[in-house]
C-alpha cells in the first residue's frame, strides 16, 4: 500500500492541485497484485519440488497422489502468477490514467474534486480549494472527505447532499443545489454535479459551481412572484384573463369568491366569464364607452343576487400568437381614474359621484369641446350622448348668453378667476329651453397648469320660473289692480267726456267754430281710452270678441295696411306654410298684435331692412317651457315675425313685455305695445316668445291653438270672413222702446239718457238697484230693455237683473262696465237676454247696441 501511495504522490504535480493518497482498502487478490504473485511463486515452487522428488529424495518414483498434487499446485501457481502480473499491469495503467486526470482537472477554471468508492477525496484543484477557503475566516479548510461538508452545510440542504452521496456510492450521476454557510459572505449556494469517471478508476468527479447570485435573483423573483400572486389573488377588485374563445385562463380569488367559483375549478372545467354576465339587463344598467371594451355590466354569481360592476380590459398576444385578455372587474361603488388620451386624467366612472350623480357634470378641454358628461346632463338636455360629446359647449347655450359664458370660461382658463358661477339658458330637446346654473372649476396637472374645465350643471328652470312667475304675479296683480280700479272709474269719466262730445257735435257741425275744439277733446279722450284698453289687455281684462277665421286671409288683408305703416325702405315678406288651419281670437285684436310687432320692427331698422311674417302648423308633442311660460302639447299655428334690425340687449329681454317699459326715446312710445301683444295672445290661449341678440335681429314666435273647419262646427261657431268692415255712419239708430237706465255715475247717466231720448226712446233713470226696482214697480207699463252698470253701491247690476228676470223672464238686458266681460264679478251667462257694452262708449255705440238688442 505504501508503494501505491508513492506511485500517486511521488510524481511531480502542478502547484494548483492537491493530490492525496488513496485510503487503505485491505489486501486481497482482487485489489492488489502482490499477494497473487507471492502465492503463485509458492505454489510453483511446491509443484517443482514435488516434480523433482526433492521432498522424498526419490526423483524417479512419483506416486499417483503426488502427481495430482504436482499438477494442482503447478496450475494454481501459474494462475496466481498470471493474475498478479495482470493486476500489476492494470495498476500501473490506472495510476497513469489518474495522473493524467489530475493534470487535466488542475488546469481547469471550474472547481473539481475526485472521490473514491469510499467517499474519500483524492484530488481537488485550486478553484475548489478557493471556494472552501472563503467559507471560514482566518482558517484554511482542507477537503479530505465528503464528511467535511457537514461543517459548512446548511440544515435545509442535508437531504439533498445525502442523496448526492448515495448516488456517488453506486456510481450514478446526479445534480443538486446546496446551501453552505460562509462566515465572510453569508449563505452561499453551490450547484454540485457528480458523475463516475470510468469503471477502471472507480472514481467520481464532482463539479462545484457557485450560483449564489443566480440563487439570490431567483429567490427575489420568487418573492416578487409570490407578492404579485398575493396582490392579484387578494386585491379588492376582480381580475381575470380569458382566451379568444372566451375560456378563462386565470381568475383571482376575489373575483372567484364574488362569482362563487371554487379554487382550482378554472384548471379543471371550461369556464367563461360571459356565463356570469346577466343577460337582458336594463339599458340604464349597462353602459359602454366608445371602444366597447370597457363598460358597466351586471354580474350574477352562482349563488346570490346580481351586482353592478365596471369592466376595464385590454388585449395582448402571447408568444404562441394566441390572444388573451387582461381584464379588471370593479364592483360598485368604486373610484377608478382613467386617462382618455387628452393628457389629463378624467374621473370617468364613479357611479355615485359621476354617472349617477343627480346634477349634470361636464368635462371640457381647453377648446371648449365636451370631452365627457354624465347621464344627468344628457337627461337635462334630452339629447343622446353622440350629440353632445365631442361638440362645443357653445352649441348648447342660447345665443343670448354665449358671449357671457365664453367670457366666464376664459377667465377660469387664464387663471383670472379660480372658479366661477354663471347662469345660462340652454336649448333642449322638444323645443324646450331650460335655465341652468353652471359651476365652473379648472382641472390642473401636476405642474399646476390648467388642462381642462369641469362644469357642474344644476337645472334652475323651475326655481327661475317660480321667481319670474312670482315677480310676474306681483306685477300683474299690481297692474291688474291699477287697471281694474282705473278702468271702472276712469272709463266712467271717459264715457261722459266722449258722450258729451258726441252730444255737442250733434249741435255743432263742421262749419261751427267750436267743432275743432270739440274734436280735439274727443280725440284725446279716445287716446286715453286706448291707454286704459292696453292696460286691460296686459292684465287680460279687456273685452274680446273671439271668432274662428283663416289666419292666411287675415294676414293678406292686413298686408296693405302694414306696407303703408312700415314705409318704402323696408321690405315685407309674407309666406304661408302648408295645411295652415284656422285660429280663434278677436280679429281686431289679432290685427293689433301684428301691427304692434310690425311697428316695433320698423323702429328697429332705421336704415331699412326686411320684415318676415311666416305661418306654419306645428305639433308640440310634449310640454314646452320657455322662460316662465309652459306651453302644453297640442296642435298650434305658429306665426313668426322676424326683422333684421339692431336686436334686443340681453338685460332687456326679460322686461320687454312689462307695461310702460320701452327702449325708445322719450316721447316715442308709451311702452304698452308689447304688453298689449302679450295680453291679447295669452287671453286667446296662445303663447308668445322672443329670440334676439344685439346685432342679430329679433324674432317673435306666436303660438295660437289650431282649429279645423270640423272643430269649428263642433265648437258651435261659424268661420268668419275677414275683411275691412266699414261702419255705416248714416245707419238709422232711432227707436221707440222703453228703456230703464241704471247708473250710479251721474255724468254717464245724464249722457246716456239724453242720447237715447234724442234717438226717440223713452228713458227711465235710476241711481242704483233699489231705486230701479221702485221705478219698475211704480211705472206700471212694460219695460223693453234694462241698461245697468254692473258695479254700483248697494245692489249691483247682477242682483238687479236676477230679481227683475224672476218677474219679467223675457226682459232684455245690457250690462255696462269698465271691466272686461270675463272679469265682471258673477260673470255673464249664455242667455240671449244678457248683453254687454264695455266702457267707454260713444253715442253711436250706445244707440247701436240698444237698437241691436231690441231688434234681436
């Protein structure tokens, strides 16, 4: 054994390698050549002695038994000599191969060591020793056997190393990773690879690779993977990935719990996300964006009630070329922030704060275009999303308010105002116009730059209408009280003035010097009466005599007068729509409306222009609200009177129908023209609206209920023919009937009695109702007609008429009043015996009415 050790160690070796003698393994015929050679020589010598007879001195006489021993010993000795010689030669060859292997391994940069079948280390190169020397501080480890690993091996790597040793003992190859403890650099990770060299050398080659950096990277990646897996599985929102066929490739635990999917079920069964999307959901519950990839959906789990969620997803193509989705499911309520590509984040889908907010929310870019809006804003306008998003907000504001709105928005964008509150009128669907309060705030980026605007739109139409209606009611009440009080008393005075002028004119002809003075008094009295009539028109207390007539005929008949009124430098264009039906109103008052509007248009076009009058039949399907007026649905005749004049300022639009309000100079108007228009149209169950802006002209739109010929017949009226009715000044107004005149105003009573007596009537007078009853009882003869004032001290006219009709049912009655017919307390019934004569009236009006009633 010493010689074997010498064979391995006496040969000079490179300085980078360490060679150690093989550990003793015991002498036997199979492992060492020397015993075989020795025994072979002994057996050969014994056979020779037997053969030569040296043992018994008789060389010539060998017995049969001796012969057997001879050949047996000779054969055994020969075999042992051959075996010894072969082993000696083989040992020399193995030693040479080991020396060559040592030299080869010593030159390698990789760390190697060799072990024999007993686990002893017989060789390690410099790289291997360098690895071991770095494990202990201030100590040199000498690797002599595999047991040396026990000093540095981490506990968790024990099983792996034992497996490697077992594989080496049976001459098998294997690979494993172990952790070793280092005092200088902490725990290191080595990769051990072993393989047998060959059957002759009976050695195992071990290769050590320090993979600490790779191991640390894998550990970090494993930690990240575990962290990401934990985030995906336990994040408070659902996440899944699906193939292009719809089959789920992955679903996190959160979404699986929401949908009632068991863990691992995705790997076994074919599941589709669409199986959990509730079909037949209401349109209000399902909402998608323009791309169709994201949207609000309703999910129905296997067990439980459906719930609303928002789906955000994108598509990716894998290495194999197959597409898959990356889908995020947010269960409401949630607060996602998305970037729509405009450069600033937009709060898109927060149902309780955006989509389902009770107020309108609008996002604008710096150009004023609508980037996004919620359902409340769309519902407010009555428009579809496609008609709003991507279009300027400017289009959604009435032209009267656009300049102010643009100025407010510009101040916020430029930073002049941090925020602003403005009020604007906004045209809506169905010919509606709403009033809205717009709260405008900027959207700033991280640098503080304004990147857009957010508007909170609150519908204040009802509130504004209530304010306007309240103000209007107060004005109407004040004007109505004024008109009512003035009308009764003032009309009595005007009746007396006009009446006595008529009496004077019967005695003073045109050649009389006093004729001109009397006419001046009468004309001014008529002007005063017209002012009172206009006040009554605005307060809707004037007397109308409505008729059903063709509006086209009325306008054509009026066109000649209009052309004379507006002058030659203004063009009048009248156009009629198709199938324009009849209207029902007072023809004379209707003419007054058109004349007033035409005169106003003329005054707004000092340098000339065009006045357009157009008619058309329109169907209003839903109630239309403009300002404080609400026009119900129905069939209407629309009359538009438009001019190309200077327009009306925004601040004046809300006041143009007020009495005594005028933008004209002093002495150029009374301010009652448009208030008269408003009163006549509203008293005719119609509506009048105005659209105007400075420099853009003005358009008045009049809506009057449409009547057909069949409806006129059903209404119990005939279609009146329209034309200029000339009063026959020479008509016979005389009569011979007996008339009872009841009037508490002395001047009116005196005028009336004298006028009727002059026409041949017998006139009885009474100051009030009680006196009238006494006159009837004392007269004792038939009375043909009672003319009585309605409002009188004591017994009023209505009470008087009822009492008289109880005794004289067929007596005819004319009621006089400074109020309108429909404003008289108690009203006038449908009986033909009751007639109405509004104050003020002239002598001809009184005499004509009396003759008409008596003749009827």
